[in-house]
């Protein structure tokens, strides 16, 4: 690159003078070239072109402190802290001595990565270079130690600082709040000689992040009373607190403050706002804000996807994901981890596979959050082998990974595999959490594995998870389904708090174990406890009435759904009513009930009626129902088996052979029955006609 023209030095008469003139000329030329390169680097950095800035830097013969500082700071500010630290080490290898500005640029990169050891090495260099008294370097050190979890070391440095400014105080307060030491943060906050918006925001963010949402909102109000105007970071910190408190009115007041501050178009603030409205379930308002945003980033799109998914609008979540891609916004790991559960809820396997392909193309497959979401999606979509394949290939696994596989096996009927995976999880040194226990206990319940369930109960108590309501509900369900209804009731009575699921579990447990009157008594207690019965509660109580033949009581409860509880009956409730009436022998009345149903009867309704026709040996209605079922669900084995049994029990063997031929022609095989027996904590599975068990002869 040609140098700018340089004025020739005057009066260089002697040889020595010529040499000095030449040296002066070259020094000036070199300095001019370095200055030009520094300006060029700075220009590229400001334009966001790190590649070009680095190219200029790498072509410099001898970068100066400005060059090093500019390029290190650029990488750190643009989200590449590792590269910033690498450049610092490269600088050291060249023998260049860093100054206070370079130290102040590289320490925040260590803080961002949590690279404590590298930060401590730089601290040593700072001490050796005599820069420890520099206030900018001291502030950066305090911040680095606090963000790396060494808040004690940060406070030691803070106390030794020869002088402090407001940045020093803010760094220390933020350090305490980020590490959850809120009492000390508040004490320091109250000692501050003066406070600015950053000080107040640090306290608000600390309270909000550690669940003290009321304190966060109270501090926000105090800030306003003190006449300190919130900034974008303040609003982004306080809005989630409003959502956690369920205080929509406060959230709307803050929304008005944002409008008054003139920063409602700020992409970060607007995203926090729409996220808050989404958490309140107001997706219309969230979408309105999203539509008005002058610019949207990946976080904005992801917030909309999460909002739709969490509020049950899974189709809208998938649609928004597609629109995001069409808009040219590349999804990140959070986006993928948010959209995959929507596929799982919909059972949208094909869309899940397409997203899996995008994940591989984007290089996100090694991200543990994405990996967990993929495993969960495949498992919930019934593709358990693919879920297992992905799980086995994961470079690292956490409790969520194992939980996804355990729940996947249990949900797909592989109860033995669920228990086996639970044991592997423990052998792998991963501690089960409440979600693990809530997933594995239903597998024990399905298999009747009481002894293993009791062992898991012991682990729950040792891990102090017995107060978790989800775990308590799963334990009640497990003991009830394993026939230990007294233990289930004991646990129910001891629960520190109960929800509708708790009541439903014990009602269903009594009904399934034949204690139908007890089930109805518990249902009455539930109604007077302040817990409102839900759709599942009525399904449980109607099932109890059906098993006990309590037709009048069942009809009364069915009518109570609409008045006073305003619950619209679902297919499950109609199935219970069909079962109740048909079991009692009211076949004609049941048929009329089915015909008058406000919803179209699905196959399971007619299948339930067909079972009653078989019990009451009504071949006419049984044949009519089977004909309907052949059209509705021609592949359902149960229809053929029930019809065959009706004919067989009446001695009409010709019709039995006809049904069997029909099954053969349609390629339908009877699924063999399966039973599980637990012996010495080993669960043995037995299928009809299966002789593969090693002790089959003895059995």
C-alpha cells in the first residue's frame, strides 16, 4: 500500500545528518502506516466486518497497543470471547507488553466464558506490570471474578481498590446478585455514595433471577420514586418478574412506561414485552407487538414460537417457525429446542424429521438442549428406535436426556426398557430428579412392579423429593395400580398440598381396586375441599359407578358436569356412560344414548357397546355394532375377537370360522395377551402361547 507523501527534512548536510534524517523519515512513515491501519481496522469493526478487520490486522508488520486493543475488544464485543483471549496470548508470544486498555478489554472476555484460570493468569500479569491501581483494570478484575463465581475474591479486590467509581460499585453489586447473595448486594447498594440506573437495574435483575419477583417490582417502583429513569436493561429485567407474579396490571403499567420512554421499538425491549404477554396467555397482544416491530431478530421469532407452543397453539408455533425461515432468519439452538416440543405434541413426525435435517445442516446436533428435544420428539411421535439411536450418540447427557428416554419407553409401552434405562442412569452417576421419578413410577404401575416401586420410593425420600406434588401423585398412582390401596391412601393423607391430579389418582385407585363406594366418598370430599373437579375427576367417578353398577348415581354425576361445573363432556365421559348403561343391561337405552350424543361416536364408543353385547349375549345388536366398527376401524383386532366370542358362546361355529377367515383375508392378527409378575424385584413378562421363558417348563 503506497504511503502518503512526506515533506523532505531540511538542512541534512552531513553524512550523520543524512542518516538521522533517513531514520526520522522511516519512523514517521512507519507510524503513519500504523495509524492508517488502525483507522482501517476501526472502520471495519464499526461496520461489523470482523473478517476484513482481522485481515488488515494480520497484514500489519508490527501492531501497536491501539491495534491489539481494537481487535481484542472487537472480538469480545461481537460475541467471540475465546478468540479475544487467543489474540491476547498471541500478543504475549510476540513479546508485546499489554497496557491497561488491553487488560480492560480481555478480562470481560474471560468473564463471559467463565474462564477463571485464564483470568487469574492475566491478574498475575497485571500485578507484575503495576497496573493494579488503575481503576478501569480494577473494575474489570472485580467483574471477572464475580462472573466466574469467585465473589469472595471480587470483594477482596473491591475493598483494596485505592479509589472507586460508580462502575466499581455496580460491578460488585451485580456480582452479588448474579451469585444469589442478595442480602450482601442490598447492603452494598444502600452504602453507595450515589446510584445510577445500572445500580438499580442490578438489584432488580438479581431479585427477578432468583425468584424474589415481589422484591424486584418493589425495587423498580423505588427507582422511579428516586427519579432514576429505567433503561432497556431495566425493562428487560422487570418484565419477566411481572409474568412470574401473574401481575398483568403491573406489566401493562410498565408497558406504558416503555412507551413514555420512547424505546418501545427497541428490539430487545419489544421482545421482552411480547414474551411477557405470551406468558399471560395473551397471544393476540403478543402477536400485535410482534407485527409492529420495525425489526425482528432470532430471539423475537423464538419468543413467538415459545409463546404459541406453551399456550397450546402448536400448529401456530410450527407455522411461525416456517415464516421465520422464509424471512431469512436462521434458527438458533433455543429456536430448535422450542419448536420440537410442538412437533411432539402434534405427533408431527415428518415435520420433526425436516427440522432434524435443518439442525444437522446448522451444526446444532451436539447442543444438549437440542439433542434432548430431538429424543423427546421422536419418542412422543412413536419412533422410539430413532430416539434411542440419537440418545446413544449424544456426546453428553444430563438428567433431562435420561428422563426423555425413560418417559419415551414408558409412553410407548416398553416398561421393562424404562426400568432398565432408569438403572443405567444411576450406574452412569446421573442423579434422578423429580421428572425422572414422575416418569419411571407409571412404568412400575403398568407392570405391577410393587417391589421396584417401593425401592424407587425409598430413593425419593433419600433425595427429599417426597414433597414434590408430581412425585407424590405418581406414587399414589403406582401403589394403587399395584393393589396397595391402603399405602396409596396413607400417602394421599400425608401430602402437604394436593391438586386435582392427586384427588383423581386416589379416586381412580379405589375404583380400579373395587372400592367404588370409597371412590365416590373421596369425590364428595374433593368437592368440599376447595379443589374443583375437572374432566378427569368425572371420568374417574363415572368409571367407579360403572364398575359398581350404580346407574342412578352415574347419571347424576354426568348431569353435574354441566351444572354446576360447566364442564363439556368429552368422548371419555360418553364412553363411561355407555359402559355404565350397557353393563347394567340397558342395551336399547344405551343405543339411543349413543345415537343422541352431541358428538359423533368414535370407534371406542361402539367397541365398548359391543363388549356389553357380548356380556349380555345380544347377537343382533352385536352384529349391527360390529358392522359399524368394520367401517369405522377395520384394522381393530378387538372387534373381530369380540364378535367371534359372541358367536362362539352361542355355539355358532360357522360364523366363528367366517370371522376368522375375514381376519386372515384382511391381514389382521390377534395381539397376544401379556401379563407381568414380579419376583424378588425381577419382573417376568408372559405372553399367550409364548414358551421362551427359561423356566417355562417349571412354570
